[in-house]
């Protein structure tokens, strides 16, 4: 909703303008009136209206001088001048200083006013779109400075002025949603802020790595309230209104508070009141990162899980910046994709709204690579139905598997299936199944402290004695002796 200030010393003219149009239906709301230029200038400073409809001839300060003063102070409100037939010299001067249009008081009616406001609205939309693009480009440039907190020699002085928000106060609202994209409508759907406040604000939005920063610029002396008691699907940090000069320091404070929520999410809106301890990256994570992808390459899943648990614990103890955690996850997943040659799964970023959820997403990604890599190393025959049985054995080796189950799987006679399998692979189905189970048992003996009984059960053997018997037949030694040698 665009805001309008009416400036006219004749009350009946103001009333005519106010009552002529269905303002709200047209997307405008009248936020104030003034009877002279000086009073109008105070209201411009206070309310920052989008449009000023002003008479030219007024006491104390005329409309042209009002326009000049507003431009001198940096306000970009669109001006519509009200005039009489004989005042074209002042009209010309107003247009030279950037007035959008003018209307003759005598001939002003609903049609001419609607036509004028339609033109002004197009100007407002074009200007606002350009200012938002410029502002968000600047904010992105500033965001890149956040992790290290260093000042950029390329951004100084007037370059820090955000376009289109002159004279407004700022609140930064950080939303830790964990999604690659986010919109203002997504934020408004949370219903944590009053609609009137949202309409009065100029908004900028920057989404990076699953976190969105909303910059809400309100007119000076405004107030707002966020409903902090409301349960949310993710954490949200916000600030009180500040001046634009404190944007950088406040943004850094927001990131520090956001990082605390990353490790201990409350799923509420929380006010950021102080800076806190600066963020510091966790050192020496390369060893654990290498351990994760190396063990995945060797198909040692339990070792992968152990290394991830250790890395995630290290991040949490040291409260590492969430960006570092996300970058590490992306780096490891990229290497695992190269190992498994399953690249399509990594087209989407690894994101989540908190440390624990990111670990779940990350582990799911690694498991996908692990399964694909495991499947790629399965022997393949020249017979499609035998290959189907091979895949089934690798996926279900822990379960009880019968010849009848496999025959039904490929819609063949059980005796024919048994003979065909041995012909193609040189071993019987039960020998091949035992081979799979023993390979997994060897991995668990190397990489875990589970008991031999637990391992036998975990890989599909019904009792200890049978497990030990098959293990010895396959490897030449018992599970215990195998463990002692490794």
C-alpha cells in the first residue's frame, strides 16, 4: 500500500481530494495532511510518504520550495502539484525539480485524479524495483564480509547508504529456515508481525545458505512488535529499530545469536540485544573429513558414521560458525559423489535449519552414495534375471532368504533358478549369500566392538555356531582369530 500526504492550505480542497477517490482500492492510503509547507516538511521527515500531493501557493513555504527542501534532505517522494491556470511558471519549475505531474484545481475530478495516480504508481513501482535491486546487491556485498568481520576497502562512506530508505529506521530479522529459497510471503505467512507494520515498511531480502535476512525499514518514530511467544517451524532472531549507521555491527551481532540457535534451536522469535562472543572457525577438521570419504570409498559404513559423529561433536563443542559446518558437509559430499560417480544427487545444496537436522540430511546423502558405490561393485552376469537375484541378495542378506522367494522374484522354477545361478557365477546361491554375509561380518569385526554373537545376528546368521562354522570355512579361521589379527 503506497502512502500519500495531502498538503493544501484550503481545507475544502483537501477534503475534495481525500473524498474523490477510493484510495485503498487503488493501492494508496492517506497517512497525513498539512496546511502549509513547513508543517508538510515535518510530516515528510516523520512519515516518509511515497506520494506528496501539494498545492503550489501556500503560506510559510510554497509547494515548489517544499519540493526543493525534500530533495535537498534526500527524500524521494513523488510530488503531484495542485495549481491554477495562471501559475504555469511555478509548475514548470516544479517539473524541473522532479515533480511527477500537476493538476488544475478547477478541473480536478475522479477521472483526472485516477489517471494521475496511475502514472505515479508506475513511477513508484519502477523506482522501488530499481532501488531494491541496488540495495540487495549492496547487502550481498556486505554479507560477504560477515564471517571474518573485516572491513572492505572497496566499501566506504556514501557507498554504505542503502538506496530508497533515507530517513528510515532499520530492524534486521534473520530466519533460519534451512531452505535454498525464501520469500517475503513465506515470512509474512508466519504471522509474527502486524500487517500494518509490514505494509508501512520497505523490505529487502537476502537468502544465503539456508538463512534469510530481512531488512525492514520503517519511518522514523515507528514502533513494531514481533509475537515472540508463537511456536515456529524454525528459529528467528530480530533486532529493535536502529539507525542505518549501525547496520554492520548489528548484522554481526545477529549472526552470533543465530549461531547459538543453530546448536540449540528454540523455534521461537528471539530479540538480539548484545553482540556476544565473536564467531571462530574450528581448526583441524581435514583429518576427519578425509576419514569420512576414505572409509566410504572402502565401504566401511560404521567407520563413516563414527567419523561423522566425531566431526559433528567437534563442531558443536567449539560452536563453529554454521557456514563452516555447511561448507564442510558440501565439500565431503562432493568428494563422495566423485567416488560413487553419482553426481546428480549433489545438485541440491546440503541445508537444514539446525546442526542436528543438517547431520541427518548429510548422513542420508552419504548413505545414498554408499549404497550406489556398493551396488556398483556387485558382480554382474550376462543374464538379467540372475542380476536381479544378485541385487536382491545384496539388499536383503540380513533377512531369511529361501530359494522359493528368489524363484518367485524372477517368475521361474526354483530348481531351474538354482542351476542357472550356479552356471552363471560358478557358485551356488547359498554359497554366494554366505560370501556376502561373511564380507559384512569381517567389516564389523574390524570396525566395531560388537560381540561375535551380535555380529553373526546382524549379518543374517540364526545362531553363533553356524556363523562360526561358515566363517571358518570361508576364511580359514574363526571370527575371534580374525579380529585379533586386524
